[in-house]
C-alpha cells in the first residue's frame, strides 16, 4: 500500500515560540494507538488558537518541537483498536495538535463522518468552528425564534457559522464586522443587518435597529473594547457568549451592566473529555443542518501546504474571512 511504502511525512514544526520559527521537516509517520486512527490529511483549517499555541499562550502546550494544526479533513489510512471507522472512510476532526502534516493521529471519538457529496474543504469547518457556534447557541444558551443576536467578528469562521445557525433557529441577526467587504459577506450569509464596527457610532446604529430594547444574545469571539461596547447594547435577560479573544485583549466585564439588565455572561468552551454526550448531541444536530443545507461553510482562502506560515500570518493580520485552509493533499479532494 501507499502507506507501507512511505516512512516519513512532511510536517510544519514549531521548535520555539513565534511564526518565524516554524519550519517544514520530514518526520516519521506515527502509528495509531488504541482508540486512534491515522488520517491522510486532505485539508487543514486555521484557527486563532493555532497562533496562541505557537506563541505558548494557549491552554494546550505540547512539548516542543510539535506540529500545530487543530482541524483536519481527510481519509482514514490505518486504525487502532476500538475505533468506529475503517480504512478509506472520509472524516473531519478536531485534533489537539498535529494537523499541519501529511498524516495526523485522530481520536475515534473526536471524528465526524463526511458525506460523499461534501468536499473536504467544506467539511473541515465543522469540527471546531461550527461545533463552537452550535455549542454557543444551543447549549451555552438556547436561541429562540424572534430573538435578536448580535454577532461580533461576523465575517470570521465562528461569526459566519453563528449567523447561519441563529437564522436557522429563527433569530434576527445583526452582524458587526470590520469594513464594507466583510459586512457584505455577513449579509450574503444570512445576516439581517450589518454594521461596520471600525466606524464611529456603530453602537448607535445597532441601538437604532433594536429600538432601545437591546439585543438578546451577543456572540463575542473578539474580547477587548468590542466586548465593552457590546455589553452596553445587551437587553433585559440578555446573554453575552464569550467565545474567545481574537483582539488579544481579555476584557474586564462591568458586572453592574449584567446586574441592571438581569443579564449573564457565559463562557463558551467545550472539550471532548468533559463534554462527550453534549458533543455527540451537537454533532448529530450539525449533520442534520448540513443535510438540510442550512449551513454552508465559507472558505475565504486556500493556501498551499508550503505556505502555512504565510497563511497563519494572514489570519493574524485579519486578512482572512470565513475559514482559511491549507491544501495538504490535492489528490484527496
């Protein structure tokens, strides 16, 4: 087989903090242990947490040198014991790290089956971005038809996924994004309104849209000053969903604003070890939404494997929309 003929694989390795220290190396192809499978990676997706991990600022700190990359799609090449997949199956999965390589080890309980009619480029967004948006809007809180949802960084991966999911459940969506092009993308993905939060007065624009009542839910992957602004827009019984801090700044949340509106701030975090039953529920619902055409992953850019550091820099510089992908093996698409 092809796998037996190969002994090494290409992998991007982080030996020290910083993107400048990433280097492509040939390393041995790992073998799957119990509960694991080896996956030939077709596509790897980028996430802000990759940048944090490379800079030693993420909660998962692999021993160096390590291979970054936490979201992949591809074909099962080998399986260990007790894995619910077989060689040749098409899967997408979150991995703790190791995705920016020709092969990755995947836990059987973390993988999703990819239907034949869905491309790996579309499927690679499901394990992290769509799961996070679904956990936020159906588990951390439950979005109801008729509620108003304000989505920050709305043209990003989690932002676009949140727009599509909130709309599917009957909510009115106000997208806040940086610049006219990103606002247009949010509208094309189902947002009812879009405001440019780089412009002065964006908060007043949202306040006019909600007529003084405030928004019911804020999806916040940004942190920093954007959180403080959004909190001033929250309505009675509103929920601030804290997804992440892509601004690089962890906000201080004014507790009096929560108190006076009987609002809540909820951390959106999930982990396969802590949340197995919840992730199973969410994955099932995601499969239903995908089959119904309710979710449409947006691929903003695809970089060749050799340009992985440039892809990560583009994301760090906010020059990407939706999902930025790395094409690892073009012949697997």
